[in-house]
C-alpha cells in the first residue's frame, strides 16, 4: 500500500477509496477523506521522522488525526509507511456494574487514557485499578486474580515478554518511590486492556450476575403456588 505526498502537496494513497477506520467519535466503520496534509516544502526542509494528517470521517464529518512514519525523502515526494497510529481511539464499551465504586472510577479513567493514546497513564491507572480490587477482595482475591492471569496467558497464548509486562503492571506495588512501570506500545496496551477487563469481569461482573440470577431463582422457588383446581 503506497502512500506519499508529492511536490505539489497532494496526498497519494493507492487504497484511498477503501481507506476506512472505526471513527472514535461516531464509532462506526467509515471511509476517511484527507483534509489537511503537511506542506511539502517544509517536509523537505525539516525532514521529520513522523508526520500527522487530518482526515474527515465521511459518516459524521468529525476530524480524525493520524500519525505516519516517514519512510524516505526522494527527489519529488515524501513516502510514508502504510502503518499509522490513531491519536484518538473509540471509547471502550464495558459493563461496569457490580464493581466497587472506587474500582469503577479508576477503571473509567484508565479507559479514557487508553482512548486518548496516553499509554503510560493508562498503565498507571490499570495498576491503581488492580490495587483497588486487591484491597476490596483481600489477599485471597489477589492470589485468585494472579492465577486467573496465568490462565489467561495459556488461553491467549501470550508470549513471555507480554505476560511479564502484564504481571509487572498489575501486580507490582507502588511502595518504591520510583515504581517500575513498563513502557507499553499499542499492541501491549491493547492486551493489557483486555486482560484487565477479563479479570474485573471474572471477579465482579460474572459473580454479581450469578448472584442476581440465583436470588431471582430462589425467590421464584419460594413463591406460593397457585391453588390446584379440578
């Protein structure tokens, strides 16, 4: 997939007609139209390693900012890598019912950080979310969540480096004045998000829903039966 800016400042993209993305504003898969491209002469003069292009979502007309790596500068064009980094992500949808109030508030902030691409802040908020859950569930609950993370490692066939990153983020403590917080990339951050969601679901949402269902079933079984008529 070739993407480049020519000497006239025009953006060329051989897949432009099919270039679509999940819009972070209207949350639909929509075609993107470029509306603001960096000046070619400035690119040649400054030779940045990355550039940003503003697109318009053809569904809701909201601006979407994408970051591209510059592959090379040639005589009459600036070639870009086909992979790009969205500066905004769609807000994650997750049922947060049954979570303790503090844990829910912390994880909502973690989701906001993830949506804005603030990965270091996202990791920190995931750690605070985990610590809040540990305080609520107790030491036995913390050990159970550690075992669940190990099970998730096997189910999702996580590589050792990714698993160790998740473990350090979620289970290291902050007693050290300079806590060891791993640096995340987009892929690892996405895995951390799914792992944290799964742990919270298993320990709160799933348990809460089961308790509600059992309670409803228990009340239904104890309800007086209507008189039998012949």
